C-alpha cells in the first residue's frame, strides 16, 4: 500500500485489510514522505503484520510497488491504495480462486466508487480470461487496487511495474502478464474505490493518453500484426475512450479505423469476440451524435460517411439500430 498525505482515509483503509477474514498476511505500507499525520496513524496500529517503510525521498508510488514485489514474502501480492476500502472477505475469495485455478496468475474484481458528492457507481470489468485479453485493446482490464497476483509468475517471467509507463504502469504490467498467464475478475464488488479531485490520474491526463497509446500499440501488434502511426493511435484512443461529442468528421475517422481493425483480424485466430467488441463501440460512438435518433438520421444522410459503407454494411447497421434502439 503506497501512501502520501492520506490522513483522512488511511485508518479506514488499514483497518479494512487487518480485518480481512483471510489472516495470513504481511502488510507492506510505503510512506512517500508525507507531511501530514499519515505516518502517525500507521504507527498507531500495534499489529505486527504491518511493515512500515519510510522512504527517505519522495519518488512516487511506482517505485514503492517495484520495491514491494521484491520485499514481499508471500505467495500472492495484493494491491491496495491508502484511500480505498477492501470488503472483509476480499482476500479470502481471491486467494481461494487462485489456489483452485493454478493456471491463473491474477484475479481482480468489480469495484464501487466512493465520492463526497456524486452517487456511488459499480464499475464492472470483463470477467473471463478471453474477454480480459480482448479488452486490452481498449484499456486496462483490471481495477488496479483490486488485484491479487501470483508473485511466482512475476518472478519467473521477470515482470514488474515500469516507471516509464506512469500513470499507466498497471495497464502495461497487465498486458505483459497476460501473455504468460490467465486472468479473472471475480464478478462482484470486493473493493470501494475512492474518487476525489486530487487523484494523480486526473492531473496527468496528457501523459495518460500518451503512455496508454504506447501500450495499445503493443497490443495492436500482438493482436493484429501491424504498427499504427501516431494519428491512428489517437483515433484508436478516441474510438474506445472518448466517445462523447462526436462530429461527422470524427465519425468518418473512426469508421475508417474500424474498417482497418476488422480487416486486420485474422479469421483463423477465432477473434469473433474482438469483432463484437469493436462493433459495440462503433454503435455507441454513433449514438453520441447528439440526440441519437436525430444523429442517426444525420449519419445516414451524410454522404461522406455513407459513401464509404457498402450497401450490405449500411443495411445491416440500420437494421441493428432499429431493433436495438426502438427507432420505429
């Protein structure tokens, strides 16, 4: 558990781990030179399972995660952030799954958000290994603080987090890890994930896009055997991750990229699930053309878009939208 100036939340976070039904743990907590009461709160716990590492200089959470993998003595490594809350039987459920399924090296879960103002939401992730691997073309397939990883899989394959990929160090590790093992997300909420304005991910959006695009490039090479250019990577990012406020011009770019992705899928690789994933996002993109019914009509009558679709494609798309969105 990396920590930096989380005096408001860290006591509850620590208690949620110490009170787990699975008791056989060592609890590594890294303080990244906090200037508030974080360290005092950690030291107020008398539980000998806690090992507090006070860093001499502030160098970020990824350094803590890398060192944690080296220091950890257990068979499994569980992630946790200092402002989140684990459900009391989280570790028991994840460890039991990994013990019963030795071909799996990582297990995550659904999470539920906590926010001071906004209502709680359940964030669901792909559950089965094939869907998890397919989803890597979109984004990270695991909620980082929800995962439990088989440490031996990391050590044997010389895998760890990379500072070069911050703030997507987890996404990068999952892509590498899923090449050598299987993954599972338990289909239930096992962690409460706190959202607040000071989160690192919010303040590093440009770097997030840059680094996540580099990771997606690796995935596209693995899945489709081609290396996309920078503009193609940007289109790929916006196709899957920024689908609001589409214009006719952006839809054209996305449509062309969709065709390229579908054409690059090798029929002998049984990639029907990836095809379906791409098509689902394509329909979602179209749906965001303003009020969908009107946007849908604008799309149909936009010659620059329609001219690039075959009659079969257009007919199939119209039929699907009529059925799915009750446009009659």
